[in-house]
C-alpha cells in the first residue's frame, strides 16, 4: 500500500482509533501556562458596529499587510443574510470600514443569500508576522454559503474564494468547484449532518498529518447542537474529512451545547485552538483547547477567556480572534448586549492607562 493510500485510510478512521495515548494529551501545567499567556482581563470596549441597529456585525478575523492591520468581518441587515466586509487599522484599536468584499449572488445559487467569510492561511505563530500566506499566487478565505435568506438558515456549506490583493475593496473570486464541503456529501459525519459553520484553514508546513492544509470547522447535528471537526487538503480545492468523530465536544452530560468558530495558533510547541462555547454553561463565552498533534485536543476547564460582564456583551461574549503584538494580547470577539451585535476587544494590559 503506497503512502497516499495509508494516509487516506488514516484520515477515515474514527479518532478513537487514531491512537489516543497519555502522550497525546496536554498536561494541566501546560494548560495553565497557556492560560496565563493568552488571558485578556481588560475589556477595551466596542470597536466596530453596524451603521444602524438593524445591521449586525460578527466574526472578526485579523491579519497584517504592509504597515496596516485589516479585519475581515461579516454583517447582516434586516435578517436577509450575511455578507463579508473589510476594515483597516493602524493600531488595532481604531478601525475604518472599507467596504464589501464578498456579496450575495444570484437566486438559485448554492450561496445566493449567505456569504460569511474569514481569512485563511494566516501565519499561525503566536508572535509571528500575522500576515497571510499565499498559495498558487493567490490569497484565500473560506466562507459559509447558503441559498436561503435569514439568520444562518440551514443548510449551510463551506466554500472558498481568492484574491490577488487582500487589502483591495473589490469582490473576491469564488472557487468554481464550490462548495468544497457540504452536509449532504456521502462521507458526512453525524455531528455535521445538518449544516456547516465557521472554518479556519492553516498551512501546516511540517505536514504533521500528511497534508499541508488543515481545516477546522463546527458542524451542526440533526439535534441542533454543534461540535468541531476537521478536514485536510493538498490543494485547497479537494478536501478529505479527517476521522469519524469531532475533535472538540462539550455539553455531553447536558446533551446540549455548542463549540464553534475555531482559531488555531502555535504557542511554542503547543497548538492552541481558541473557540466559543455556549449553553452547556450559561450564555456564550470564549475558551481554548491545546494539542501536540493537531488531532487530540485537551480542553481548558478553567475560567473562560471572555464571558458576559458589561452592558455591551451582557448576552453573549463569543467568537474569538486572538493575537499577540508587541507584548500585548488582543482578543477580538462578537459582543451581544445593549448596543446590539457588535465587535469588541479585550486586552492583556489596560491600554487606556497608556493614554493617561
């Protein structure tokens, strides 16, 4: 059996068959060290909101290009559907909206009324460049697409889009082979059989799993609850689901709960997944898990990284994008509260003191 066949067989095995050992888990001391490194106790406040109360903004993902920071985010008006937008900043605190980069298409298309994008192939190193890595001469995003109007109306699938300039305010090019993952494909797993949600794609240069590109995403089962699974690819076009089960599950005892919107970074020799949790504990909040091999993830069971505490995030504080720059950790998240659905920021140091 050649190497490619062996790797495909490995990807199709249930994760419980892939070799869960004590060595593949992350010890409590390391989890505590990671928590101390990434925690952001100082809520800076709302940094981006809709043009009106009827426009909701969501799902920040951040990258650096040249001398500026850019935020890819999504917005929905009047509950029609999500589209993707770009904003720019010089300091990660003050953001200027630039315009729309992924729009509705034509009625009848698989993604006619949902185009909810996030950056792909961002430098995963914790204190790296935070720049995007190109592939095939292009920059990439993955996005949630759907044919129906409404707030994330099922079924949703995952597509890819590309551009040659990620800072330009123009429509990104949808991949002709879209959608690349759907809940109706023959190899779909039970935890993703109803709809597919937010994804992040990393470039694993070491090809730890035998593939250069690894995607993490949350899928919704028939019972309505969400788990995080993974898929792998060599070319960003053709994807193979990895394992038979999700890699992050919460709420088993309560038989309810959501784990979603994964973001992957590498802190030293430890892979860290920031993600949000909801409903197996009150409200929605951000937490993390750690891995040595990108497959087996040990969940942090301590205090959330972000949880509701202020009027602007009193309902939900969730959907993380976390980065470290010049010694400060920035935790961007979707806040839902008295100002509607907005994007907020928390930091590891109280930056308001720097201006006093």
